[in-house]
């Protein structure tokens, strides 16, 4: 039983030693990560990011302005074309209605003649 007690004690000591090594390694990794984070968040890097952000914001504003001007021009062209097409459609619709009226009148007359011949009236 003394040997079993010694084995347990050795096991506990081994676990303590490994845990201590793990904690030491974790501390070292944490310190390295902390240093890298501090480097990344340094004033110089923050200023670079701010400058790039400002630069890209200006470019985006310019592109948006160009796009809005082009979009407005395109919209005006479409509006003009739609007006022209609508005007032409109205003219054709009036012509179509007149033609349809004449066709209906003609069909009515022919139908009347056919029925008169069929029924003799």
C-alpha cells in the first residue's frame, strides 16, 4: 500500500509539474500576444488606418457623385424616351380605335346581310 501511496504522490507531483509548465507557457504566449496587439494598436498604425480610411472615404464620395450625375442623366434620357413612346402609343391607339370602329361597323353590316339572307328579312 505504501507503494500505491507513493505512485499517487508521484502522479500528483507530475500533474503539478505539467500544470506549472502549461501555466508558464500560457503566460509566455499571452505576453507575446499582448506585445503584438500593442504594436498593432500603436499610434502610428492607428494614424495610418485613419489616413487610409479618409482617403477611401474621399474616393467613395467622388465615385458616388459621379454615379449620381450619370444616374440623373440616364433617368432624364429614359424619361424623354418614355414620353416619346407614350406619345407614339397614344397616336397608334387612336388609329387602332378608329380602325377597330370601322371594322366593327363593316362586320356588323356583313352580319346583318348574312342574317337577312338566311332568314329572308
